[in-house]
């Protein structure tokens, strides 16, 4: 069975460690997903958006890791907006237990932030949201 291809969107300035954790989980023997790509750390211009759009189009789902400053991460909001425009499903993960995590500005009011557990992650990647 082929694995679900996932793009990770995260705040490079504050949450790169969370991306590392998700990469680690993708290597678990029972992981139903593979990481196809992740956020691009470059100035946001038309070339950056074109690269991000190409990467997001090539995946099955976008995992958006939410931290304490995600609402100020313009790259994360741009990636969420691209996923919305391209109709690529996405979900928001609560990055830090015990801390207040926030949605990117481009997230819809109806978007929930899901608790990051291994079981939840597998379900979210499988389409349960």
C-alpha cells in the first residue's frame, strides 16, 4: 500500500524542532505517511509562492504545525492559502502541549487545531477531520 504524501507547514523562526519531531514520526514502522516536502525558508515573493504551490500540488495533504507564534508566520499563512486555492486538504496540529498555540491567519474560522498524538496524527492523515 502506498503511503500518504504530506507537506509540512511550520514557523521556521519558532517551531523547527516540531518539524523534526514530525519527520521522526514519519519514520515509525507503522507510519501511514511519508513527508514529501516542507516549508521553504526564503523571502516570500512570486518565485517562492510558485515553488510552494508546486510542492503543495504534489501531495495528498498538508500538515500545519501550530505553535505560539503561528499567527505571525507569513509563510505558513501563504502555504495554507495555497492549499485552500488548490483544494489540497490540510489540518492543524497543536504543536506544544501546555502552551497556547494559535492558528495561521489564513486558517478558516471553522478549522480546528487537533491535539498532536500518534493516533490522532494517523487518523488526520487518513482523512478523519
